[in-house]
C-alpha cells in the first residue's frame, strides 16, 4: 500500500524495474477483485485508527499489554457494529488488528465446536448468545500432562442420574486444563473435553459446555480454579493472549450441556449413538487446518516483504571509486536464500486457496452423506498444515538473519513475528505427529495398489505406480528443469518411491505397529515428500502464464508490493513501503524507556561505586 | 549437578541405565579435573546466591531488567574481589551469572582491543584503569549504515596538527555508531573505529580511545550524543544489554589516544608503519571467534539437556490396559531429531578445545615471527564460528519444538535461550560473509595444488587431492558407516570435490571477482562442507575409546548430566535435574502479574460492556 509519509519513495527505482502488472497481481493475491477491495478497505481502516497502534507492544509489561488487547478487541467490536460490517469484513478487520486476543478462540474454536458437535437445539440455545458476545467462550482440551494424545485426557465428566447432571472433575494435578487461549482471564464459558463416565464405565472423551465465571461479577464459579499460565516466547507477541490453567472440583452442569450431536446420554444414563457419523468432526479439523495453511502464507509473505525491501535498501561492500556500495539484494547468496521464500509465499497462498475449495467440497459431500473423500482430505490438510507451518517458522527466522544485525531489533518486526508464529508448529497438532498420520494413509494406499481400489485426490498419482517406479528422469541439461511437467513427475516419482520403500520395510515386521514405530523417521520423510509434491503440483497448476523471462530480481520489490500490506500491518521499520529506513530506526531507538533519563536507574547504587573505588584487594 | 530439593529423583531409573562413568565424563566435558572443580565451585556459588536469581527476568520491564543487571554485575565484582578469585575463577563466575552485561564488552572487547592494537605505552596507561574498572569501555565499530564492510565506515578522525589532536566526527546519520554493547548507558570510554584523515588524505580505518562520559557525573561529554537503541529479540534475553547509538560532533582527543601498535601518526602528522605486522590483528579475531565456538557448545548443551530430560519425563500415547503412556524419548522420530544434537554438543566442545589450542599455537608462532599458519587458522576459526553458531541457533529452536507446547512457555527456558543466542550468527561476522572468506582460501589452495606448495593445518587433506578425487566409497553395508576412517574419507572427498568443482567453474570467468560473485552460493556450499569435515575429523580424533555398544538411548540422561549444570544455570522447569516438572510448571504459572488480581485490569472498561450490551444494530 502506498504509504509515502515524507513524499519520497526511496524504492522508486526498484519499482520501475517490474516486468508485470502489480495491480493485477494484488487482485490475484487477494483472491478476487471483491476480496481485494474488502481487505484493502479494512487494512486502511485499522491502520488509520490510533487505537490499533501496535508499535509499542514490545515495550509494555504484561498487564499493560493485556489491557491494551482488551481495549483493541472492544474497539474492533464497536467498529464492526457501528459500521454494520459483514462477517467477511469483520473477519478481515480482526485480522489486520494483528494481535492474538481472546476473541480468536471465541470465534475460531468455541463457536465452531458448538456448530460442529452441538445438536440443533444446542446450537439454537448457545450460538445467538455467542454471536452477540453475551457469553465469551474458549476451547479447553489440552491438559498439563496431556496434549497430542487426546484419548489420554484425565478430566472426568461423571453422570449423576439423581440430579440429571454431569460432575466435571480434575482428579490430578496433570489433569488441569492448560493452554486454552482466552481461558486465563476472560472467558465466561468453555467447551471442556472430558472422559465421559456413567455407572463407573468409561465412554471416551467428549465436549461439554461449562460456565466458568459469573456473568454478574466475573468471579470464577464455585469449584473452579482458573488463572493465566504466564509468559510465552518473545515480548509482545502471544503474550497478549491469556492462555490459561483450569481445575474443576466436582463442578455440576446440566445434562444438556454435553455436546450431543454424535453421542447422546439419555435421562436414564443410557448412551445412544446418533445417526450423525463421527467423521463429521474431521470436517471441523479440515476447516481449522485450512485456515492455518492460509495464515502461513500471510506470515511468510509479511517476513519476505520486510526482508526483500530492506535488502534493496541495505548496501554493503563493492563500492568502487567512492561510489555507493552494492545493494545486498544483488548478492547471489542473498538471492539464493530469499527468493525461494518469496516463491513459497505465493505457493502457500495458492495451496491455501485450493484447500479452501477442498473444505467446501468436503462439506457439500458430507451433507450428501458422501464420506469417500474425507480420509484423504483429512490427511492432506494435516500434512499441509505441518509442512507449511514448519517451513514458515524457519523462513521467518531466515528473513531476520537476511537483515543482518538490524533484524535483531524489535523495530524490525521480525522477532515478534517469529515469536507469535512458531506455536503454529505445535498447536492444532504437533507437526511430527501429523506427518505420522499422513504416513498411515500413504502406507494404506501403497498396500492397496493393484487391488483395484483407485486412490483419489492428492494421492491419485499413486495409481500410476508402475510408470512412476520405472520412469527415468528426462533431464539432460539445466534448462530442462524449467519444464513444469518434468518437475511434477520428479516430485511424484520421488514421493512414490519413498512410500514404496517404507512399505517394503514395513512388511518385514510381523507386528505392523511395531514396524511403524521402528520406521517412523523414514515414514516422516515419505510424508514430507508427499506434501511437497502437493504444494508443487498446485503451484504448477496455477502458473498458466509464462514466468517473466528476466527472473525474480527485477520483479522482487513489485512481487512483495503486490501483498498490499500497510506499514501498520507490517510493523517493521526495515520493511517500510518508502524504504526510508535509517532515520526511522534512529527515531524508534529513542522511544525506549531506558532513554527516559540520561543516567539510568541503578547507576548510583551499582556502577558509580565500582568506578570510584580503589581496589587494593583484588588479585586481578 | 545433583539438585534434589524434594528428595525425590523422578529420573532415577533413567540414571541407572547409563553404561559409562558419568563422573569421568564430567571431567572430560570440563577439560580437566582442575577446570571441573573451578566450574563446579563457581556454578554453585552463583546458584546459591539470591542476588543472582534470574527466573523473573522475562517478567520485568526494560528499566527494572536493566537495573537488575547492573546489580548483578556489581555483586559479581564484589564477590570476585572479596574472595580474591583468580582470573579463571572470575571468568567462570561471570559465565554462570548467565546474563549479558556491559562487563562482557569491557572484558571481552575493550581490553583485548587495547592489548592487541595499543602500543606498550598505551597498554601501560589504559589497562590498569580498565582492570580496576576505574573506567568502563566498549567496542564501537558498527554504524547505522555500515556493518560487515568495515572499510565502509563513515566516522572520521581528522588530525589537527595545530593542537596535536584528532577530531572525531559523525558526518551523516548513517555514520552514527549503532549496536555497541555497554555503550547505551554505562561505558565511560570506547574504542571507536574511524577513518583516519590527515591533510585531506585518507589512511584507512583505525581504533581510537575516546572518553564518552564524565567520570564525575556520568553525563555525556560535550559533542557526544549517546543512548540505547531499544528492545531486541525476546523478553529478558539480550535486553539486559545497553546496545547503544553514538554521534560525535567534532569531539577532540589527544593524538596519543589513537591505537598505534601497527600505524603511528607523528606530531607532524606523518604516518609511519611500525614493524609490527598488520596480521597481528587477526590474532584477536582468532581469539574472539574461538570463544564463540566454545560458547556454541555451551548453549547447545544447555538446550539439549532440557529437551533430553523433558523427553524422558513427558509421556504421550501407547498406554496399554491403563498402563502409563510411552516416554516420548522412546519414539524414533524424537531420537532422530534429538540425538544428533546431543552428539553435536560434544563435538563442538571438542572443536572448541582444539581451537583454544590452535589460538595458543598461533600466538606463540606470532611471537616468533612465524606467520605461516595464520591465514589457515584465521579461515578455520571464521568457518567454524559460522558453522557452529548457525547450527546451534537452529538446534535450540528444534529442542524447543521437541518439548511440544510447554517449550513455548518462558518457564521452559528455551525461548530466552534462543533469543539471547541467535545474534551470535550475526555479530563478529555475518555467517554468510564468513563462509565467503573461507571460500577464498579454499579456492586459493585448489589453484596452488600441484605447484609444490603443501596446504597446512585443516586444509592439509587437499594435498591428497589426486587420491581423493578418484577414491571410491568403500561402504558396502550399513555397518560400514561405523568405521571412522571411512566416515573421514567420505567427508574429505566430498569437501575436496565441491571445492574443485567450484574452482573449475571459476576458471571460466575472465574476471575472477565477477566469477566469485556469480558462483557465491556454490562457494558457500563448499565452505560448509569443509567446516563440517573439520568438526567430524576433530570428533573422530578424540573418540579413541569405543562408543558404548548399546547406542545413545540408555545413556541419554547420563550424557546430559555430565554437563554438570545447576538448575539455576539451566533456568528451565522442563530441564530440572529431578524431573519433577508438572508441579513446578504449575507453581511458576501463578507468578505472572496477570494473576495478581482475579479480575484483570481493563475488564470493567473493555469486556464488561460487551457482555452486558444488547446488540441490535449488528448484521451478524
Ligand atoms: C500458543 C498455544 C496455544 C494453544 N491453544 C490451545 C487452546 O486454545 N486449547 C487447547 O486445548 N490447547 C491449546 N494448546 C495446546 C496444544 O494444542 C498442544 O500443545 C499441542 O497439541 C501439542 O501437544 P503437547 O504439548 O502435548 O506436545 P507433546 O505431544 O507432548 O510433544 C512433545 C514431543 O513428543 C513428540 N511426540 C508426541 N507424540 C508422539 C508420537 N506418537 N510419535 C512421535 N513423537 C511424538 C512430539 O513430536 C514432540 O516432539 C495451545 C498450545 C500453544 C503452544
Ligand atoms: C546483539 C548484537 C551485538 C552487537 N555488538 C556489537 C558491538 O559491541 N560493537 C560493534 O561494533 N558492533 C556490534 N554489533 C554489530 C555486528 O557486528 C553487525 O551487526 C554484524 O557485523 C553484521 O553486520 P550488518 O548488521 O551490517 O549486516 P549486513 O552486512 O548488512 O547483512 C545484511 C545481509 O547482507 C548479506 N551480506 C552482506 N555482505 C555480503 C557480501 N559481501 N556477500 C553476500 N552477502 C552479504 C548478509 O549475509 C546479510 O544477509 C552487534 C550486533 C548485534 C546483533
Ligand atoms: Ca512497571
């Protein structure tokens, strides 16, 4: 976005080099003309509103920081209501506020959980309250001692048929709920996952709507201990979120607060499976993980935009006869590190758009009782969540290093971006655990090859196993790699061969589960190869037009301009649209509280005595 | 170190599995019985002193944090003097305080710069003042607009023959000194690097001792603008350091404050080269970078210790019939990610010890006017600095991910360790720039093969080029990889072949500098291969004894116990010696300021109105 405060564009020369239409690319990046306009409008709205200022976050201590987040969330809601924003506009506005808040979990997990797992009656009761924010909810699954293995959760929900209630209890310290965002200080309600117990018998883990705090005075209800779990990675960053700890001491809730879409408990304590299939729950996971892939492209593009612009501003070495030094973006090592990340930002955006289509497709099929594509869609979103988040986390840090020393300053924006982004590798499924799930479907597919069952969706290529196992790489000279069909086939052959090799090794084990454990490192490798293939194939599909002949370098700045990010959103002095980096870095420094006084606190007590003392005793 | 507060050792079973003598390994890790005892004593001294408490750092705002650092630095100095500690003991004590402070630059850069670049007279004048801390110094080289390219610095030191003074000046904004640690708030003096100007003629960049602040009232002297550059990555972390900004407005210093060991300016303004060779300066760089390699092994071992212990405590999946779940350290993927990092911690320690020997060897030779090994020693420390710091930074983050969600909490210690460590990839030479320097000596060596000039030191293997270019890999089956000689030869052949390939491509260019720029990405690859070979060869040299037959798993906990780190030093709830993770995580959470009150600040203004309002206007 054209932010030219001072009127001078220090990157003007770079912008003139572009060999493509930046405005058209902006629309491509946004997804459509309509989406572009919504995003553009919301981004400007946020950027121009002083309440949404965020460049002081890293200097605030926890309480002030958190209070600021509450203020922004309230203000966002106020603007949404005042301006009568549509759901699409509201979600874009919240996105550009760019600060993790309790509202993320309310809209992103609490409401979807009720939608996905609640009966129609439950939805009618709870959703209007939640939509109007008359209650605020969070998603309480993970416990202090239990995360990835949801079946290991210890919290119990015991049916009391006398009173027609469930008794929610935390039997041990490790059963304390731990991590849920919004729980620590704000949520009035939670969807709590607990082990269903009836007459001493266990019936698996299910979700329950539990009120945590009084709607009158916000105090925790009797039997509930709740608080914040403390500081997380970075300053600012995710510390705006009140991830919480929660313990239940025999807290009673009415029976109808168990989410009963797939399993019902009757008044008599009988367990009845509904005709809604369990797999429906996968639908929600596909949804959430698809948004995570989309977010990966947003975080990555942000980091790449900063590093690319700064690399064009920064000069180092190579000056001849007193001329200017070389822009570091002109060094081949810098390009080699940076440009693949830039390409990946675009590739992940394309994959995110496609996953969004996949989610809608799966949803339609589910409504028509067609479950055939679900396992593959589920595996594919799990794998792509893992691949794109791991890659993006590493890439943000690489972008920071690409900015040299100045990337280490908070005013570069990159430290906070890294710190706020990395948990995406862990939440919604640890990335390694997810890859092992992908490996299961790959092994199953390989084992069924030749059985007549045709693999579907992103695994369809395995149906061409015979060809791919034998195909010889057609590359003779370097330029042959520019042929998309060749690249695709190479990725397909590689992925298939890795899966087939694993399957062969697996078949040596009499106990397949043992084999799976033993070979898990190789299986993870095969999953990664498969997921890389998906990214490559979706990217190639989209690249109908020729790639501009002059390569990336002349287009670099234009390619990041096409993200259309405001300086407010980027939050980086190094990534400023106008390239006016140095005066702004200098200005920013003086804002540090240490510069409030010339002589720092503690000088008189702890430094002056050193300087003034005559040391006679030291051996030094 | 045996920290068993509660008396229970939750890792006792793991410790029983060890197949080697942990006490002997502790001495190996420390370097000698003597070094072990010093380190052990200093670590306990620091850990038991409440002034050195550091687990609240992440919760402090900048001013309080910085004040705490001043307090610790003063207290450390007090203890050093009171206990009449030797230089070795003092440096260990400072290390275990484990908090970046202005004293690091005073002892680690200011004093060595004067020692390395000052004349004997200058040393006699300045060093006693510095040793007694009657002055405090920093190292002011980098500028806002100039870092890697030292020859590009803009600060000027102009000789005024009338007054026999140098006039230090910052002609532009980008010439502001920027980054020096200790500069922002504390240093009274600095070694300032500036362009020497005499009668309008330039004589390159040299160091000058400049007083910055009054020794009476600590106020900046006339013509000096100085302050802190603001928040850096992470909370706590490097924010204990006052990295600073500094501008000179024609500040005058006596002529004898130019460091004149290699170049002198006479009273008449004549420039005289001394008989001390310029290369001496490389000696200091070899010293500083060697300590950085050693520090890499310390940071890496710390992260690995935390992740290994927690992986033995954490259980996830695999419970049968209600039994306990599997320790995550038993998953092959976890081992595959963790154990190579554990091995690398040991390898880097061995390399660090060897570099220390190399530094002493080079120093002795320099004193005897033997410069023959210097270029190779210089390249080798530059390359190993780059390799070990890049690897360690990535490895710390991998260790954090290996701890799942809890690794994201500051109480895990890993976020702060990462944030405080990563600048090592940038300071003392950007890691890519350093690898390009290594590439130069590799290319030179290859070009001289067959000329009769035998390559020395770590490049000696290139003398066997003919063999290595033709040798066939002798590996037939997997176990053959356990033969150290095979591994070594493979690494040698790989490194040499990469260098030779680059040299061949380079020779195609009529302008070699152009070729070097064009091929720089490949050259970096060749440098990395060469540095990896050095690590592998030093590791193999040291591994005289057989590797214990049962592999790493049973020895894992013992291998990290051998680092002999106190819980204070580790600063991690997940890495506690006793493995009592969960109750301590729980305790730690409640210390967050957000938990000071049940209702958070801001609730009444910004949340209650949402909950209480009847929204009629929203379209949602
Ligand atoms: C910022 C943040 C926000 C969160 N928000 C919420 C929330 O709102 N609600 C909520 O309920 N939870 C939340 N969580 C919790 C999150 O969902 C869990 O942390 C996540 O599921 C990972 O589980 P874990 O922490 O138990 O990791 P673990 O499973 O304990 O992982 C530890 C290590 O073990 C390995 N491992 C585990 N199982 C296996 C296996 N079978 N095979 C091989 N290796 C294995 C992992 O790869 C990892 O290296 C949040 C977490 C974070 C960090
Ligand atoms: C925590 C910290 C403490 C510091 N302490 C001090 C101190 O006490 N005193 C002091 O004087 N300085 C200090 N510094 C500054 C530090 O020495 C510099 O930041 C460092 O030398 C890197 O230089 P730069 O920032 O100019 O990076 P740049 O050189 O600008 O790097 C930017 C990018 O350009 C690339 N690049 C640069 N040149 C080339 C080339 N020729 N070929 C290919 N790529 C290239 C780099 O690889 C990098 O990706 C400190 C820095 C930090 C972060
Ligand atoms: Ca305060």
